[in-house]
C-alpha cells in the first residue's frame, strides 16, 4: 500500500500551481524554497516572473542552482515609439 503524501508535499505542489499569484518567497526556509524551485522546474512552470521571485529571495542555494543550470533572464529589447529629433 502506498503511503499518503505529507502535508508539506501537498502544500508545495499547490504552491507550484499558484506560483504566479505569490508575491514574496523570502520568508520560506531554504530547504522548502529549494524544493519549490526544483518542483517548479519539473512542472515546467518557470516563467520570467517566477524566476524573478526566486532571485529576489537572495538565498544562496537557489541562486547557485539557477547559475548551475545556466538559467538567464530574457532581455526583451524595447524599441522607441517616438523620435524626439526631427529629420
């Protein structure tokens, strides 16, 4: 018989599904934050906004994981919409 998942595991799974609605992850303990990051990657839910959330925590383990996996911000160029100089 299979053992039921723990409350922590269920909570992290729900957090992965609703990560786009969370504004701050810095209050989470390091081991939970790292588990949340890995589960987010496995679920394919890592977006630019979610990546910024994890980077904003400043936790060394998460920053190291991001660097080790070579995950980078996507820099979208912004084109000017108006020219101030007259030609």
